[in-house]
C-alpha cells in the first residue's frame, strides 16, 4: 500500500514539474483576431487582410479574422488590444505615427509600452493628391497657392495626429505655408471627400493613393514623401525635388498585448517568417502596392523609439491638436 502511494505521488510530482513549454499548447489554439484600428478600405486594412490570409496558410489553419475598430484616430482599436488577454489570439496592426502621436497628445488608454512589438511589415510613404479637375498640377503649384492665401486650401486626413496630418505639418513647416485641416475617420473617407470636391487636397499613403487613382481617373498624385522616386511609380517626383525635404509616411507592424508569453511571440514570429518567405504573399503585396519592410523584435522597437523621440520634438514645436 505504502509503495503504491509513493509511486502515485511520484507520478503526480513529475506532471507538476513538466516544463511550461511542454504544458503550453501550440499557438494558435483557436481563431486569431487581427484588429485594424481604422475603417475598412484603407492601406492598413489591406495590410491586415493579406497578412491574415497567409497566416492561415502558414499556421495550423485556424481562422484569422480581421476586425475593423475605428475611432479616435486609432485609439479605440489599439486600446482594445492593449486591454485584451495576452494570449496571442488578439493582435493589432500598429500604424505610425498614430501609435506614437496619440499618447503624446493626450492621456490615452494605451502607450507604446502597452504592446509586445512583434514585427514591422510595411513602409508606405506619404503623398498629397488633388482632384484631376484642379488646376494645381505640381507640389510647387500647391505650396504657391497655400502661400498666396494662407489657410484657404483645405486638406483631408485620416484624423488628428494621423500620418497625413503629421506629413502636412512637416510640409507646412518646411515650405512656410499653411492650410486648413479637415480630419476624417479613415483614408477611404478622405478619398470620397476629394472625389466629391469637398476638400482640395487629400493626404494618403502611396499604396492608398495609387488605388484611389486607379478607381476612375479623377485622382492626381502630386508627389511622394520618399527619399527617392519609387520603382512602382517613377513618374512621381519626390518632395525633395520640389525643395521640400520631407520624408514621412506610415510604418505598419504587428503587435500583441503586453505580457504575451515570449514562447507565443516566438511562434507568431516563426509564422511571420514563413509568410514573408512565401512568393505568393510577396506577389500579392506588390500587386496591392504594399512595400514590405520586415523588421523584427528589438530592432522594430528601436525603430519606433527613434520615431517617438522625433515626434516629441515636433510636438514641442508644433502641437498638432491645436
């Protein structure tokens, strides 16, 4: 009897002492949700939907569901993920500058430290566009119009502190011009406003602007805020060519709630590695004008920390919510 009890206790002890990695089920155990903190139809939405499609292929086949949770410049969606259980089944597309600007400009429900930063996926430079019927045909003509009548030119953005808003502040500071900001809830709404001639200028990342321009010929892109002309559209000049040395846009990365186990982050990263190596994914991203820039872990965090410092300096000089 005593020998049997001792054997039973030993068996129980061996189960208790199993390594956590052995006891933990492989990710994902159930469907994965990727939250897009903006409205459907924009570049971030495209990034998430392509990623979700190929993540399903390169994991266990569990469904990957994309959910749009727009509002407050991205705060609603990002805060929802920051407050979600840290189990790797609720992820978020983190956009710059919003993930950085929102906690700078106000007391937000999240900050950069609220997330486990998994990897950057896309680097999408900014653009400015006008309706095809607009007599403005170049960056120089736009800044001259803004200089002649300060505040008359209206420009639409995806919200206060969004990539487009920050881009226009940088252009205004560099060129010494000023327009009137009209914030919307997402890039698709900005596009509708421009095509409806409710605003004069639309800010959009390159991937979005190209899509809008191909939608009917009523969209004219004036230039890109990239260090050099883009291979996908070599006819578009850079802002630097017009004497405005502004290089900005949107990085789109993948994040999870802070506290997500390192083992889970490692499994998500391995799945991302497989997605990035998939030639069909790369072809789909190229077709959608989504420029891949895959930066993982600590390097991704360092990239965001550097941008955060630059944005704090801009905020000190030109607060963007006033």
